[in-house]
């Protein structure tokens, strides 16, 4: 029995959703998900949406900015600041991260250059009035601008939908803030799309140690077999093309052993 492309797409979507495993996404603001470098003074908004996160700010531009500062970055060269507005309000604006879907349990990052100011980082639920966790970091009144300080933090809570960063000035010196090495659980998704008489299976290019497997039925014991079709790389995404006019098959991503 043959299936139409619309039928196989439905089956693939179900299989991909059921078979996903949690990995870890690391964003250091040095490279985009497709592997290309992030230029200095780049406004960061939706470039990491394939990993499930977007960025915004309360700055005039509405977006935080990646700036090259190897002396400050925990993983050089770039850090993310609220914006870079002259005269230099460097890192004085809030940074907002929105996660879609919400994170299951935690998010970590390194706070950059916290000195005598107080960095307040808050994890919010889908109802942004719901505070799930909050962390405050300061190095005290004699710390100045905190150049070179790195403070790793972790926020925990079920269903983190947004994280807000802000710096509260507590001393006579204006103290800015940046972030680096953002890490959070990432649900690998095997996406599907109809393409003429074919179906294209795709997944984020950061998942270099994942392979696609297929099975004809889901009755135990399920016999998953590797899909050996050629893997293309398109705009930082891996993709496999399979004919739609095949017996029904279920597909999943599997992580190879390290």
C-alpha cells in the first residue's frame, strides 16, 4: 500500500515529536547556528530562533548587541550587552530572552563584568508575572566596573519562558553588564516538509552527532534502521530527502554515543 505525501508528513511529525531527546544548546555569541561568525556590533534578535530562543532589549534599538571584547568574554571574542549607545551606555539596558517552547527546568550563563552594581537575573513563566527563580550578583562597593569578572549562574524552575537581565546601580561608578556562554536544555526536533513528490526531513546543524532512523511500524519490538540517504547542509540545517511514494514509515533522531 502506498501513501500520499500528506499522509507520510503526518506520520513523520508524530514520530519526530514522540522520539525527541533533550540535548544542550550553548550560545557564546561568537557564531550563529549555521556556523558563520557573529560580526562585532551585531544586533541579536531572532538569529538563534532555530534553537528556541529570541532576544530583545529596552534599548532604543529594541535589541541587545554582540560586541567583541576578548578581555571580558568568558569565551572570546564576543559578549552580549543590552546595547551599545554613544555616549557609552554600554550594557546598561535590560536584556530579555524568550524561550519557545518554555525550558523544562534550568538555564545557565556567565555574567560578565559585574562590579559594584548589582546584576539581577530573573526567570519567568509563561505568565510573566510568575517569578520562578532570581539571582542577584555584586562584587561590593569597592569593585568598580568589575572588568574581567566572570560569574557563572544557574536559574531553575519548571517552564522558564523568559529570562530578564538588568543592572542596578549601587555605587558612584556606572557599572555595565554583559552575558556569555548561555546554556539551556534543547529539544532536538526532526522537522518535515513536503517537496513535490518528496518529503524533506531536517534538523538543526548544531546536532552533529545525531542520525535519522526509520521504522515501518511502532509495535514492539520496534525495528529502527538508519536512513542512509545523502545528508545535505542548507543554511546551517541538516536535511535528508526521501520519496513520499513509499510505504508508511516513522522517523526519529538518535544521538550517537560520544
